[in-house]
C-alpha cells in the first residue's frame, strides 16, 4: 500500500519512540512510503525549531527519509475544501503521488475523513489497518 505520512507523524517518528516510530518502520518495511515536497520543507523548519536539532542532523534525517520513500513531484487539487489552506499543498502532494492512505494527527484533517478516494486516518487507525493484514 502507498502510504503518505503527514509532517506531524514523520516528526514524531524521527525524534521520539512510540507509535509513530513503530508505524514509520512498518510502512518502510512492508509498504511504500510516499513523500511530498511540502512535507520535506515543513520538516526542515519544524525539526530545528520544535526539536532543537541542528541543520546537519536535519539534513541527514531528510536524506535518509528521501532514500526510504518515493517523492511525488505532482500536486493535485483536492476536489473538496480543506479546512486549513496550509494543508492544501500537503494533501495535493499526497493525491498527486497516488497515495492510498494519508496518515495524520491533525484533528481538522481527520474530521475531513478522506479526499478523492484517499482515506485520512490517525496513526493508530493506520497501525490497526496494516497490522491486521
């Protein structure tokens, strides 16, 4: 399955232990990690600011991340309104890359439930879904 992990899920997976780290490992091992340039750009800002990581460490994380995943190059326009305009390019990059599942901790996006046939689920729901297979 082609799975797109939102910025908040990747930031947690890269910097902490727990569900998001386990989910990231399962996606990389058993599925196809789909990435979007908007998420990569957000990680460049969030990791140093929120997690106090220096640029060299962030660049190393991103290099490894890009080696593990498939970076989509297209951004599609969602057919429905997304509550936060800042999330539109992220959702659009997931759609453009052909993601089959969008995983986020963003409550506003989770309330949307899905866009253009791509379900939007929490990390816990994704974990339950891929663990059941």
